[in-house]
C-alpha cells in the first residue's frame, strides 16, 4: 500500500527537486476544450436500459409528453448545489448530476432533463407538460404572487394553498401558517391540474427519480416511498410510463417494476453538466444504450447479505461473497443481476475458443518471479487466451459489452464464478460481427493461500463462461491446468 501511494511521486520525477509551481500569471485559464462533448458522450454511454416492453424506447416524435418529478428540473439556486438534500429521505430536490464531499465538482452550467426534453419537443412539434415535484396534488400553489393568507400546511409539500404559497426563500415548504404547497414553489393561486389530468392526456409519461448518498451521507433505505408512489400514481393513469433513475449505488424498484404500464426503465449514475442531453440521447435512440450494472439490484433489502453499519468499526463478515457472488452462492434470485443491461438491438455469441498459451508459467503452484509492485512479476504473465464471435442480429447499430466469468476447480473453494474480464465491441451495424479476445493472466487463475501467504494456482479444470451478464452466459469452454 505504501509503495502504491508514493509511486506517482517518483513517476513524474518530483523527487529531483524541480516541483512545478502552482502559481500562474493567468488568473483564469480555460482548460475545457471539447469537454462538454466528452461529458455528454460518456454520460449517454453509462446509462443502462433495464426494461423496454414492446419497444417503448426509443421515442419517435411523440405528439404529447408529460414529465414528472423534481429530479427532472433545476435546483432553486444553481447550477451547483448545497444543503438541498432531504436528509430524512436522501432525495435531492432538483436534478442530481454530481457527487458530494471530495467527489463534488462545480458545473459551469447544468443541462437538466426538462431543458433537454423541451429543446427536443420544440424540434419534433411535441406538446410537453410537466410537474417538477414528487408530491404534487390538486391545490398546490402556482407561483403567481397574491396577498398571503394564514393557512395550515405541512412541510412535505402536501399542504393546501387557497391563496398563499411557499415562503420563496429556500425552495422548501414554510412552517404552518406561513404558506403551503410543495418544494420549489413560491407564492400563488390554486391550480386545477393534477398528476391524473397530465398523465391521462400524454402519449408518453417520463418520471425522473434520484437516490443520493455520499461522503458523510449514507442512505438508510434502498427505496423511497414518496418517489415510488409518484410512479404508481402516474402509471395508474398513463399506459406508457418510462422511469429514469439516477442513483448513487443500488436502488430497489420492485414496488412498481412489474406494473404493465411501466414500459421502460433507464438507470444510471450521476452524469455531470450534460446530464439532460445524455439522457435524451438514449431516450430518442441517438445513442444505443450499452452500459451494464456494476451492482446487483435485489428484489428486497433482505436479499443482500450485509446490513447498514452506523458505527465507526464495522465487521466485514461477507468474505469473498460480495454482491453477485453471494446471490450465486446462496441461490438468491435478483431483480436485475450484476452485468445486466439491454440494447435496442440483439447480439448472438458463437465460436468460443479457450486455450492455455503459456503452460510453463502455470507449471509451478506458486509464482517464482522477482518481487515487484503488485506481487511477483510472473503473476502478470498471460496464460490463457479466449476468443468469441459477437454478431449484431438485430435491426439497428449497437455495441455489446462482452463479459467473461471464470469457475475455479472445486478444491479452490472460491465463489461460483468470478468476473475476469469485459470488452466492449465497436459499433456494429445490423448483420455485422466481430471477434472479441481476452487474455487471462496467472493472477486471474490464482487464489490467495493464507498459510503460504502467496498466490496459488490450483490444478484442475477451469470453466470459461462468456455472456451478457453474470447470469446470461451464452457460450462455455474450459481449460485444464495440470
């Protein structure tokens, strides 16, 4: 660990006494170049399509659209946010696009989904309506200033407002007697519109949800009652409801995922300043989604093998059985498994070839090379070659993320299978194919021997599974170490 921490110092030759100065003659320096395009591209590439019933996505110039949820719109004061998290719910009131603590950055601007969808609607001639609130009900303030009257309200945004409204300072509900309504509204009259009327009239309904956690701000739950109710309320009135989720870590969806009116779900992390455009690129098929889940989405909180630890000292009792390895070992059926993700096209796998290419490097039980950074040097020797053919069997161009999972011999006492590589194909046109290759190193076939305090290769047969997720394994091969 200590060696890794100081490697960078020596790598850039800071040990020679010629440290660069941090003082610049230029007060401000624009180093952004085409970063906005890169941010937009990377954001779209990281979005995961979880559900797509009857090709609900991509959208194609819908006649009408309704947008729901505070996550679709801007914060009250932005684009960068502070102290706008509902700490009891860990829901960000506005579009969540960046991290917290040391992971927080300042955007020069923020493209929200509402902004991006409005721009797209203008191009397409789509009628667009929105309710940028999670608990909007008939009687919420419209934001038109009027003489304030004393009235009863709660802080959840569910209060009635006969002629008053929000206090207009922080974007949160005022105390009882200081106006009613919902977060982000400021003074006004009663509206007659509600979720039902907007959802019923729309050809497609888009609901935006978020789940926040970060440095010093762990979530206490993996679902959110307020947001889940918004989905069920909209889906009860709209038979083409698309849910978009941006979350830090896992977010459960089982409250509404089997609702037949929820036709599509797009799921991703925090996308940065171009977030809205990245989302629209995927929703409208300008980018074919290709990302895959980096964690398992369970059906229930109890399906995970760890509980929230609120103390300064936590015991990590799960051992090697982390995430999908636990689900596999104990036959727990997830809602969406590790590595899962859909595309607007389909891919076929064929012609798997797995072979040992360096038997000499595998002849010894323990590595024999010179000790170097990360272990003995021969740990990193390529020992197994795997190749597979991927073909786009669908109708549109797309990329596939090909995943390799290795099963160890029983003697190794390892998890059922472990991810040992993933590769993304190029953008394959319909009907095109590509050979994807993997090189497994000695380290990939090794297990840690606690007695010997070294990496050990167990003799026997290793099963090579290649597929589209940890449970969608399309082709299988094997190699035997003797």
